[in-house]
């Protein structure tokens, strides 16, 4: 009987050892499976972040192209505005000169703004300045100039 009890004891120990090995393998597989699920979750999050970063990069590149196009357009418009401003300045100078000519004295020409006195010019006002004047004779040269503007 002692041998039967020993045999049962060995059988129980063998089953216990086998159960422990099986439990250890199940525990290891469960841990590995949890790690695999965690790794898959991390990979899915990383892929989603990478796709979001690619979308953001495409949008930033598109905005950059739009900003570059707007900058080029602004430069072109600025060039046009500077050209127009140059024309306006020229016309302003011409109008200022004309105003000075019209409002200035008939006997002396308008001063150019320098400290030096300009040499006296032969100044003769036009016929519109001296209506009915007997001393203002129209020369051939004046008649030809007037005929250029008559249709």
C-alpha cells in the first residue's frame, strides 16, 4: 500500500508540475498577447499621427504657394503703383509750373527756386494775356503754330 500511495503521490506531483507548466505558458502567452495588442495600438496611433502630419504639411505647402502668389501679385501691383506715382509727380510738377506761370508777373519769368538770379529772358506774353494790344504783332511763326491746333 505504501507503494500505491507513493505512486499516487508521484502522479499528483506530475499532474501538478504539468499544470504549473501549462499555467506558466498561459501566463506568458497572455502577457505576450497584451504586449502585442499594446504594440498594435501604438502603431495605429503612430500611423494616424503620421497621416495627420502629412495632411498638415500638404495644407502648409498649399498656403505657402498661395502666400507666394499673393506676394508676387503685390509686388506687381506695387510696381504699377510706383509707376503711376511717378506720372502723378510729373503731372503735379507740370501743373505747379503752369500755375506759377499763369499767376506770375508778366514782366519777369518765374524763378526756378535757386538763390542765383537767372539770366533775363526775352519774355513776351501770348495774345491771350494782352487782348487788343497794338504792340503785340503776330508773326508768321505764331500763325503756323496756331494753325497746327486748328482742325
